[in-house]
C-alpha cells in the first residue's frame, strides 16, 4: 500500500451506538470502558500481545494516563509509541515508566532539548519525526526501519485517527460497539480533523467480519484507499 517501509496498522476503538468515544469532551474513555464485556476486554489485551507496537496521541495520555500494557492474558507488552511534537507531556505519566515496557516518544525539531533530555533520563527513546509537527509517514518509517515494527495498533482519539487515515497509513479498523447513546455535539467521535468536501473524499471501508464478545458486537473492516 505504501511506498515507504511501513508497519501493518490496525486501528481499534470502543464506540457507542452514536459513534462517540467518551461521555464528553475531556472525559476519560475509561469511564465508558468500565461497561465493556469481559470478553471484549480480553480481546483488546490479546490484540496488544499479538502486535509489535501500540500508539496513542498526547490527549489520550493527558486525559486517560494510560499504561498501554498487556494484562488479562499472557504475552509481552508492545512497544509504546507516543507522538508529542513539543515533548511537553508530563514525564511522570504512566506510559513513560519504562520498567513496564519500552516507550518511544516521537517529537518534532521544535521540541526543546532540555525536555528531550528529561525523557531520555527516564529511559524513553526519543525520535525526531518532523520539522514543525510529527509527520506520521516518517514516524512509521522510523518504527519499521529502526525498531523492526511490522505491526502497530492505533488506540487513538479522533485527532490521531484522522492523521493516520488521512495519510493512508491504516490497513484495518476494529470497532467494539458499546450499546449506549451518549449524545453531545462536541463529544469526541471516532475520527476528527477536517470536514470532507465531497462524497469522493470519503474513506471507504470493506466489512470483513463480525462477532459477539459478551454483550459487545465487534466489527472488522479493511480500509480501501
């Protein structure tokens, strides 16, 4: 699919019946995920154990303070990848505890050297993947060539999901459907970013499977660019 060296990318997310990721803007998705069936939770962690790396955006770390490790099943935790252009996340966030799993912080050339030094002192790998912002095709190339990443999970929010889809870097999408409606005109949905201009710009999906995990329907799609 891609000219550059690039991992196989699976985007995975819980999603309500009205397409939302959380109960509201700035609210942790962990509240919604408390209502996920045990079987679906196990699926999430089995998937993490099967993939080389996992990536979430800066907002997810700020709001959820995620660990991004494997629990509930046997298996090694994946490489944790956090794009954060300015290196301005809290270095004491759970994801930067490298005793639990290895972490890569992807920054831009705008990141202050003193901030980079703080993360490196904690054992975090810091890679520069863009001049002004993190450039996701470049980051995928770095992960593939420098870290041997062949498969990557994106458990992102709407901004990261948009950037990855817009750059045509996502191969598959797996949605865990939560049987709730939460509403809210500004409640985060699966994909944010720029509004499309016409039907020709829609990102097309091909349904390839459905299954029930406890009370949660799981749908799987190939992304068709």
